C-alpha cells in the first residue's frame, strides 16, 4: 500500500522484537519518560516511505506523540540496552543512558530495523546524566547521518527530531530534543565487552549466535561460524573506514561502544568533514591527543576489532591457545584488506580502471601535494574530473602540475576513454559534503530563530552529493578563513 493511502489505517508499524526475547541481562525493560510539550522539528518522509510506514499519519500528531516517547506504538516493547566500552582506550561499563529501543520494525520487503529514541529520559544506565539531549546535536546527527547515506556509506539513519518543550541544562539552558534513529541493529563491540567483563561465556555465545542469525545468516554454513563472524565484522569495519577516508569524514569518537557490528557508522557526536587535506586533522574538543585523527582511523578500527576478538575467544575454540591463534590469524588480515580496498577506492577516485604498482605513490604524492598547499580535499578531487581545471593557485602550483602530468600519462595507458574515467571519478568524488560552517548555519537558524528552512535546503543539496547542482555552487565553498580552528563537542 502506498503511504499516501494510509492516512486512516494507523501508523504502519510492524514490530517483532527479537532482542527483547534474548536473556534479560542484555537490557532493562523501561518506557521513555514523557515530555511536556513536544513538537516536530523535522520528519524524514522519504525514509518513512522506504520503511513502509504511514508517512502522512506520522508527519502529524501521531508522529509527535510516538517520536517524543509520549505514546508507545502498538507492538513496541521499549528496552534500554546494556553495553560497556573502551572510551579513549579506557574500559567503562555503560548502556543506553539516554536512549530507548522501541523495537524492531519489519518493512514490507522483510528488512528488520531497530527504531530507537535518543534523548528519551533517564535509565538505569544514566550514571550522572539527565537522560536528555539538546536540539542542536540531534539535528546535527540527523544532517550528517542522512548525508552519509546519500554518499553511499553504510550508516544509521534519522527518522525524526522532536523538540520536547523542556529545557536541558548544560552550561546554559538549551532546548531539549529527541532523535528517532533507525539502525540495522545497535549491537556494539561494547555489547560483547559488557558480557565478557562479567565472565558471561554463555551470554557471549548467545549474542554471537544472535548476531549471526540477524546480520550474517550465510555464516551458519561456515566450519567455525564464530571465527567467520570475527572475519566478517573485521571486513565490514575496513570497508567502512575506507569509505570514511574517501570522503574526508572524521568520526571523532571511535570508542568500542560506538562501533556497530552490522558495519553501520553510528553515533554522530563530535564528527565532522575535513576541508583542507591534513591527515592529522582532529575536530573534537575532547580528543586532546589526536587518538581519533583522520589518518589514525584505520588503526583505531583495527584496535576496536581486536577488542571484539578478545571477547569471542571462549567460543572460537575449546583450547585457549588455539582460540588465540585463530583470532590472531584473522586479525592479521586487516592491513592487507585495508590496503586493497583503499587502493581500489583511490583508483576509482582518480579514474583508473587498471592496476599498476606505482598507483600507490601516485595517490600518496597527490595527497602530500594537497597537504603542503592546504588544498581542499573534496573540491580538488571533484575538480580533477573536469575537462579543464579551474584556474586556482593550487592547480598552478608546480608540484601539482608535475603530478598532473604523471597522472595524465597514467590515464593514457588504459584502454577506457577519458569520458569513462571522468564518469568514474564523478561517481566517487562527491561535489557536496556537509561543510561544517553550513551545518552550523543551519543549526543556528533552527535553534535561535526556529527557522528550519536553512536546514531543509541543506538536506536537499546533500541528498544528491554526486550531482553537480551548479545552482547550489555556494554549498561547495570551503569556510572563510577564521582565527579559530573548527571544534566539535560531544555528550550534549
Ligand atoms: N545526557 C545523558 N544522560 C545519560 N546518559 C548519557 C547522556 N549523554 C550520554 N550518555 C551516555 O554516555 C555514554 C557515552 O555517550 P556517547 O556520547 O558515546 O553516546 P550517545 O551519543 O548518547 O549514544 P549513541 O552511542 O547511542 O549514539 C552512552 O552510554 C550514553 O547513553
Ligand atoms: Mg555513543
């Protein structure tokens, strides 16, 4: 049935809550805390349609009631998930301190998605927190997650943001908000670490079996499905982090509790996109040592997968030593898989259909040249696909023109016409990313003036990142020079 036909037939949820049927040490059953005066800030109609929900119904009061946690939709069984995590290298017991999983919605095509409220009230995992979230950061998660989806990167998505009508006290009172997040699941490396920390071996086996059934049922055929799970999770993480590198994305808080086993990017706290190319870029105010700097992300993903492997040791093999050997053999594949995917991606970004040994240095030399000249990462790569390069100082730079000559010669050594290379490049080098100053501008308009038109226009441009959209050329502009480097903040 089309969403538009659904106005009188209810919101269209189809819940089947498999996680809530797992042993109860994995979660606490708890409803969200109702809020005073909720209002819809933004609703994602196209995602709602794609999920087979009744978009017209959810865009109105019914949606406001559900997305604020004031009404539990039929079939939902709210739970808060237990998890732990290594935060900046240090182990902590955590859990959903400000989130409630309403349940798993099954789409008309049979896909299963977690529907989770974030900012929905205190839980047994809240520690000293208030269980709430602020409008700005929730809108930020909405913008970036939807931009990532449009860029073709595996990600959780955002169905709605509602304001709560209640202030949230940080340094000053700020407008409270709740995000409705849609995810393949919320099983984190930290969920396994939570069980491992309690010595719950049966729990590890149960959760690993559940993860395989839910996300990778084909692994049930493997000789050792748990080893296959480790390898698959590893490969998904490599793929994800390579995709991040290729669009200049910096996650900012790659703690093990922010790594989902399904391979989706999750938790858009202090993340941001890089403007001028610098592998040491860090935006997060709390990442003082640059642990999660742009170019350190692959190493950090590997570190996180290693923590996951440790939790699986009891189920990998009955003998401890053999289990360690199996885990190590799997973990050792990370660097080669990374190099392969990284090179495949960079070749596509440079319009190369064939492989040559010197491609690695061709890629590296361009990046070095961009770094030395503080060239804009996104625009430089996108402009390389143009027939005539724009007349900018960077493209006139002798180190660049020398590189350009090498690249042109390389292109002539493949059979594909130059037009095919350009099309390949346009499909792999976005014209539009959520530029930090544009995101801030949209958030300021929404928060300070209740004007959501700036945000909506930004979202529209970001929904087609690989199209030229010459009418929106201003969204490609890097930020004007400023005295202070851009900083992001988390935990708000
Ligand atoms: N205001 C708050 N009240 C209670 N708990 C909080 C609050 N803010 C964060 N937490 C909890 O602190 C932990 C770390 O926070 P972090 O910022 O990584 O996650 P998050 O953004 O809340 O959620 P997620 O990882 O689900 O996107 C999480 O367990 C989170 O639930
Ligand atoms: Mg988190």
